[in-house]
C-alpha cells in the first residue's frame, strides 16, 4: 500500500512538473534580444584615434562593452579617460569619469560620477557629476552642479553649457 502511494505521489509530481513549465515567447525574445548582450567586451583598452597620421585622442578604460541593435552604444562601466591632442601632438584637454556611455547614432557621450575635464592651455578644470558631450553640435553641457577652477578663481554653478573647447560657456545659477 505504501509502495502504491509513493508511486502515485511520484507520478503526480512528474506530471505537475511537466505541465507547469511555460515558454513565454515574448520573455524569451526579450532575454535574447540583440541589444541586451554585449557583442564586444574588452578589458584594459588603449585606443588611439588618428587622422592623416596625426594623433587626435587616446582613450583608456579598464572595461568596454559594445552593444548593437537598433540603438547601438558603447559603455564604460568602470570608467574611462580621454586625452585630446592638437595638430602639433600636444595634449590640450582631458576628461575622466567613473562611468560613461556613448550613443553612436545620437553622437552623445554621457559621463557620470566624478567627472573631471581639464583644459591644459587655459589651466582650467571642470568638476561635475554629469556631463554630456554632443559630438554633432560640438557642445558640452552639465545639468548638475559644476565647479570651474581657473588660475586665481573658482566658480560654482547649478548647470553649464559650453562649446567643446570649453572656451565659450554659460554657467547657470552662479553661486
């Protein structure tokens, strides 16, 4: 009798297990969507962009994740640093952040967490928590608190818009 009862319990559990599984195709498609998994992962990258043999910038990052799909982007989840060069090969400015994401089609680089931009020619430094560089419009802006340090003065503001060379800028909510 116990043997028959045990056999019945095993059969009921097996049938219940088989019929309780469900393949929701929308969930499966979402998990396997081409833009949810990185198509390229690179560690300790050192990327040099040149034009006609002249160095334009050097990008360093401990981790790069590149995603494809309809809205391709590159993510720097462990931070990045970029050095920009003039036509004579000298570094003119740098940017560092603890996180970055570049939307390829939009031409936007969004930097977050301890963002530091330095202009070596003017000896100015921008500190903020959020910075957006619009490569197509050639502007940078921060919707967050900014601190701009120049030789002999420090300016605080609630937000800022500037050309990408950081030579013409508007600071909002100066303190």
